[in-house]
C-alpha cells in the first residue's frame, strides 16, 4: 500500500506553518488502496485525540482539527487500514 502526505503542500495541509490559536487546520492523506484512515493528534494541553478521516471524491482522506486556545505544538500521524 502506498501512502503520501506532504505537510508543505496545501493539498495535504492548510494553513502552512504555524496555525493561530483556536483555529482550524485541514490535514489530508493520499492512500488510494486504503479502506479507511484516522488522524491521531497529541498536544501537551489536550493530550491524545482521534479524528476519523473522510474520503473525498478525489480519493484523498481528509480531517479538520481545531487548535487549542493556548499556543502549543501538535504532533500527528495517520492510522491507515
């Protein structure tokens, strides 16, 4: 299975770079052979969170998260099935 994500490409992540507090961040993943995908996020304020990703018409999986109301780093990875 091939999986692709590029955090510097607006197709896969918007906005680029640091996001404002209490704002939306869209993350996408290309995995044409996958049955489903989940976005796993972690930050030191809210801890772990899981976000089911929806398959778009163009085949990308996508999820939108909200950033916390305090500045922090957010780590993420994809769980693909």
